[in-house]
């Protein structure tokens, strides 16, 4: 017991002496587009980060549906750039992002297809109502009924947006909400545009 007391006192002294030290600078300054985008958006509450680790991956084999029974095979969208956005009605950042996605779809109509795929299970009416309340009709209330895209992208966060070029190859993923009307949006989608 007599050896423990000096050891405890020494450890306590080390802990206290470390408390008044200046924090160390990060080992490596962040320098990716993801960090740049997040910093630019942080003031507006949009904090999306770019992930290019899946660049070149093929578009998934998945089929979306809507409340009326219409179907959309993701593979059928090849031929022009596509932005697929996973969202849910219960996700605050997703709902905040919807008007900006709608504006992007309107602005890039004919050049870029914007597909919103709701991760709400079995609630087509709720999805359609949310889209009607937060967009001006440029987004379709597609549902991912089996969460096929959610499992495929495996980002673990909503919203997640994935940009594909006209050949159906992934350009990048945006994990988190983004202001698609912001000044950097044009440069973000440019690599997929013909």
C-alpha cells in the first residue's frame, strides 16, 4: 500500500500538469474538397462532406417506386449525369435540403437528372406530402421500399447524395446536407457534365 500512494500522487501530478498545456496542432491540416465544402456550408447549417473513395464505381441495380405504382430502374438513367439523393421525411437536414435540390433540378433540367429516393418505409403519402411542401414540383416522390440504395451506399447518414456521370460511373458522394443553390454547386457537378 505504501508504494501505491506515491504512484497515485505522481499520476495526479502528471494529469494536472497537462491541463494547462496549449492544445497541439493537428498532425496534418485538412486540405480536401470535402473539408472546403463543409467549411463553406457550415454557416448556413449545411455540412455535407465529399467522399471520392468510390469514384468510378458502377451505378447500382435498384428499382424505385412511387405511391401510384410507377417504377424507376436506376440503370435506365444512364446516358446523362444523375444525382441520386437519399433522404427521409423524419430527417431535418434532408427536409432542409429539399428546396435546394428542387432548384438544382430546375436549373439543370435536360442536363442532369435529380432523383430523390426516400428511405421512409411504406409511407408513400407522407413522402409525397413532404415533397409538395418543400419543393416546387421538380422532384418526384420516389421510394426505396427495401432500402436497397441505403444498403448499397452504406454511408450511415442521411441525406446522402451520389453523383454519376453519363456512363453510370460514380464521381463522388456527398454525406450530409448541402445547399445545391450555393456558389460551389456548379463546380461540384461539373466533373459529371458533358
